[in-house]
C-alpha cells in the first residue's frame, strides 16, 4: 500500500490523527485493517475510561442524594410559584450548599457522551475518507462475510448486531443515558427508537464503519458488566446505590409528576434563581 499521506490522508486534524493511527496499527503490527479498527477503537475507549469512572461515581452520588435534591428543588419551585421570592432564594441557597458539600453535580454525567461525540465524528470522517478513496487494501481488509470494508454488509449482519448493541447500551445506560431513568415518556420512546430509526442508515454504511461502531458498543456493554463487580466498584471508589423506593417512601419525597415541558420550564426558572443568587453572593463578597 502507498503511504496514506500520498493519498491526501492523515495530518494533524482529529480525523487525520485517526487515519494515522489506523495506518500505524496496520503497518507496525502487520495486522489486517479490520483488526486495526477493532484495536484502535478499544484504545480510544480505554483513553476515556477514567471519565467513565468519574461519571459513574457522580451518577451514584447523585442517585444517593436525589431525595434531598428533589425536596429542595420542589420547595424552591413552590415558593417561586406562590410569589415568595425570599423563600425561593433561601431554598436555592440551601440547594447550592447541599450540592457543594455532597459533591453533587448533574452535569458531570454528560462527561462521557460529550467526550464520545468528537471521537465518533473523527472516526466516522476518517473511515469515510479511507473507504471513499478507497485505500486499495481495504477492499480485502475485512474478515468472514465482510471481506470488503469499503462497501455495506451484503448480509445486513453488521447493521443488525450494531443496532442490537446500541439498543442494549441505551437500556443499560452504559454511556450516561438510560431509558428507564428518563422521566418523560416521549424521551423514553425517542431513545428506544434510535436503533430502529438509524437502522436504514446503518445498512448503507461501509462495513468498516459498522466494525468500529459495533466494537464501541460491545466495549460499552463489557464496561458496564465489569463496573458492576463489587470489587471493581470498590477499587474505582464508586459508592453503592441506595434503593430509594424502600429507603425513602415516595410520599415522603412528595414530587408531583410533570410533563417534560413542565419539568424543563420549572428547572430553567430554578436555574435562573440559583444563578441570580450566585451573582448576588459574588457582589457581596466584592463589597466586603
């Protein structure tokens, strides 16, 4: 094979680095391209594994403190809706202090999805370029029934297993998005529909792309199984989850059910109050 640089590939852009990495694995280890894709995918997923551990810790911490967070949020919402600005500000202050003391931050759960988006796009772009040229050896760089990595799987096996593993990752919430824990039935439906919605697109992807996607999904599933092992959780300092259905009766939490739009609107209002309080505290500190 000619050097990928001579084909106009590679470079220092994110997708160029992916192309360089795949070529390095292929040439240095003397392995077929499908193996390079699998190994490269595993390396990328291992690189963000520390973020996964942080997100798992935060998710467990958030779950274990959720009843108190919900009570404070509901108290703030009720005060705001009744026009009691002072009480709303006080509840907001209590919520901020509680979250700070207990290291609760819902935004940390977005670490893994946010890290995976640029990785997925970079790999997708790199593989698309290498299959579109195509790199000559990619036509015979596959294995089993998908020997040609530049064309879609003629038997639709890769799209099926990729969609199936994608569905499993959504159900298990291995990357921070679990369908069962989403309050809105509409969002649950959308999440669970994603594998079926994307399937017609998957069948048009070259086998190389689905080789990457399936490997990434499989890594996610193995990852969640490993992190469920008590000794591994203890080693990673992930606290055990509290079952609030028994530890805290639902009537004590007293959080009414809301539609997604209602919940989002109230959350935005509460965030606005919290932001104003934080700004006021900064001004007070400056004056002092």
